[in-house]
C-alpha cells in the first residue's frame, strides 16, 4: 500500500501498522514528508512521549477508527496536543533526515523488524546508504568500543526526545561524564 494514495491530515491522530510488527504506532501527525511521517508519539494511553519518524515504505495501513478519534478528543481536552514544539526537519527525505540527525547530534532510537529490540545512540558517521551509530547503553553510558551499522533504507522507525532517552542522557551528563 502506498501511503501517498491515502489522504492524511496534519494535527490528526492516527495509528500506523508497520510491516512485520504487531504493535500499532500511534500519534498526532505533525509532518508528512517525501519518505517519512513525523508524529508526536503516544506510547501508552494518553501520554505524549517524544517524536516518532516512520518510514513510509513500511506503513502497511493507517487507522482512524473510533478509538483514534476518542484518543484525539481526550488529548485535545487535556491540552496535550499543544505541548509539541516546532521541529525544523528538512523535507523528511532519506538523505536530508539522516544528515539533520547527524548535524544536530540527536540521540535517537532505531526500531526495525523486531519490535522487541531497539538501538539507541547518535550518528558516528554515514555514507550515502548507511549510518554508523555510537550506542548509548541502558546504563546511560556511551559505548565507544563498538558501533552499529544500519542501511538507511531499512530503518522503519526513528524515535527521539522520549522520556527514556532524555532520562538516560540526563543521567549520563550528571553521573557518567562527571566521573570521567
């Protein structure tokens, strides 16, 4: 299913089915780009938790049922739709997105096929087709002894500015960097 054939609207709450994943990813649409959609991520119930970029080629269906409509109404009633600040991401194409993540030194999470596994880090280096990620461990430490390589076209989901990532970064800044 090509996403371009479906009309989706900015500011509207949707759930997205991603190829090879059981869990639907939900959020309010902020931007639809050439290759990616940017949503304010709803991790659980009515909790806005950072941003999620979804690679459009892996979206198999988009849901806007009574559940999504009700969730949107709850978010609006509790003023949780206005807490998302503006993010200046150029064009949301494969090339410009990864360059933006690298240039801004954004710490982000990559989710691919297996929804029980993710990688968190920042871009160490990149080529036209791949990125190399310096990992941030679950203990909030940078593991500079290794890196992870990902093909840009194979990345399904990128999440950033989530409570989990921000908490690890705060811990890193306060405890890890001070002890080095």
